[in-house]
C-alpha cells in the first residue's frame, strides 16, 4: 500500500505539471482566451497532490499512534 500511495502522489504532481505545460503551450499557439479555463484542471491536480501528501502523513501518524497504544497494552 505504501508503494501505491507514493505512486499516486507523484502521479498527481506529474499530471499537474503536464496539464500546466500543455495548456500554456496551447494558449500560446491558439490564444489564452480559448485555453485559460483549462488551468482549473492543473489546479485540481495540484490540489489532489497536496491532499494526498497530507493524508499520507496523517495516516503514518495514526499508525504510529496505534502501535504505541498496542505497546502500552502489553
């Protein structure tokens, strides 16, 4: 599961960069009036990266807490 989480974390980061580059290129070629709305998708992908990273850290802290609680019971 740890590998999957890291893979998805970097997937969202790469997706944000990719969409940002493509939309900027298309904006330069065809005009930003037509392509400016698509920056929203880059923002969503970047937001997903931040949320995923936050959730991974939160999950690691929770697992550590549960392990400490289990150690106290023994």
